[in-house]
C-alpha cells in the first residue's frame, strides 16, 4: 500500500578516504629502489538531487541510514586506490534540508536536477612516494585517510504549487481539484477522506498553474489536532489561497462564515500567510438549499474584501470563471516576484600572514589548539608509527604551533589538546630544539622520540 511521508530524519555517512601505502620498490639487482607507495582513494559523497519522478520521502522513512563507499587503500608500484562511489539520493521538488541537531536550514531544494552534497567523503591519505623529500628520502610511513562526514538531517517536503485549496473536511476540495484538472484523488462522503495533499495542473487561457488541496483542517489544526498540522507546511509555497466553503453541510454549528473564520484563525496561528491573496468559493450550489445559503452569505464575504464565486464541483457550474480568476492572481504573483540572479560563488582568500589556527589557555598548564590544518593532520597520523608522529611534529612546527604555544605561556610537559576539548587528541608537549632535524634512525622510527 502506497504511503505519503513528508518529513523524515535521515542519517548519512560519507565514505572514508583510503589509507596511503608505505612501500619500497623491489627489483632484481636494485635492492634500494626508493618509495613507491600509492595514495589512498577518496571516499564517496552523499548527494541529494531533486527528481521530478519522486513525490514522497517514504523510501527514507523505511531506510533512514545511507552510507557512501569508502576509498580503497593505495598499493605498491605507485598504484593509487580507487575512489569510493557517490550515493545520489532522489528527493521531491520542494524538499527543505535541516540540521537535525540545531534545526538550521541547510538548503531548500527547488528545481529538477538541483543537487546538494550533504556529506563529503574524506580525502585519501598520501603514500610514502608522495611524502618523500630531499631530507626524508625513504619515508617508512604513509598518511591515513580522513573520515567522511557523518550527520543527521531532517528532510521536510513542502509542496510546490501556485494555489492552495483550504477548508474543512468534506468541503469539496478533492472534487474541485478533480473537476479542474486531470488529478483523480479519492472522494467519499466521510471526513478525512484525503490523507495526503493532492496536486493538479490547471490551464486557463495561456496560464498554466498547479493547484494543491490541503487536507484535514479543523479547529486547532495549528496546535496538532486532526491532520492539518501535518500539512499546513504545504501552504507556505502557494502564492494564492482559495477558501472552499461547504454550503450544504448538515453538521450543527457550521455555516460558510464560521468555517471561513475558523480556517483563517488556523492560518493566522500557523503564521507567515497573511500576505497571500485570497478567494472564497461557495461550493455545492447544485443543492437548492445550498444555493439559497450561498446567496445569503455572499455579501458578507464580499464585505471582508474577498472575491466570491458560487460553484458546483459536481455539475461544473462556475468553474470556468473560477479558473480564470485563479490564473489572474497567479500571473500577478509571478510578475511580482523579483528576478532571480544566478548564484555567484564568493571566494574569500585567507589574509596574508593569517596563521590558520588558534591557541588558547584553558587551564593552569593546559592549552587547546584548534584549526583546520592541525585537526586534519591529526586525523591523518598513524600514531603507532614513530616516524609518522615525528612528521606530524615537523608539520606543526612549520605551521607555527610551537611558537604560538610558547607565546601563550606553555612550558615543557604542558598538556596540549588539538581539536575539541571533548574527544580531541591530548599530548604532553616537549618543545623541539630543531624541528627540521634529519631523521637518522631506522625506517619507521624518529630519533627525536625518546
């Protein structure tokens, strides 16, 4: 049985980068052929892409965990590891992506083919062939691959339509959208027949627009009663609101005016809809008593500044006039939209002399180092290899971390945390006398480490 899901929590994990390879070229009569370890492959990305053939988030409700492939490890003979494959996740047009932890909106995906990399794969580690230098001719280590991004996001679908039909259950919204377009929603004579928003395409003259019915609005919908709280978000993108008012209801205490006021109160409580132009539709005038009631309440709605149409979705009376009125309002809303300029990528290069890291004192003899490069280098280091740790020390010294620690008041034996205080890498700092000292020990060792 098909289901409609318009909000899910998605757990995504990009692929980890492959480790570099530490290898020495071996060939007959060439015992010291030099380093030839290849680089690790890059981890795959997790990408969201708007697919016009996808209408629901049901697949992610059933399988909320998605992971891209890891990069392969490098090999000897200068063979780089293969990159991990990307995972492309199709989402409906109008999907809003939020950070599940903070609620921050990351992107609003509108337009077929629009893509967004939600989680980036980790870079592959360099092999020892790429790490060789004049001072380190045969590195006995390679860099580790970086982990890919891992995060939880909320996918929230907001229907992209021009006109929203709002009203009580059984007001005739589904019948109206079926009469105006080729859509065939479920229609029955009991409340909450419509459990999902329905979309229909309407043509009026030269204007083509989409109409959506928003099901389940009852008193208290904005506070979670009924089904309306699940679907009010689908009204947000619509430029025009059409109140469908039932003139043939037999329920006690209900009439078109009170229905209109209740729905308006719910829209106002939901917020951000006050500026939308509105029409009022008095439906089911094929019933004689309903026609009499429609003629009675029509002036009352007009006094509220509304254009009012009397229609019958069953007999199609008044539909042509209504469709052209909706098309006129949609065309006006489209003309009033600002012209969208192409997105420009703004590059802000780092200022000359900017260190790219920061050092702060967090305790009596405890210091924290944060910055993209130091934290990335930590992730790349194989701490089981002394020479790799020495290479890390060289990099940090060249970056200026040691000088910054001295300026901050660090002394030998100080506790230094690189990265966050919770989960960062902790060292007992010992300042080096000559960070560019040549490595003279056996491969895989560093003479500076005692």
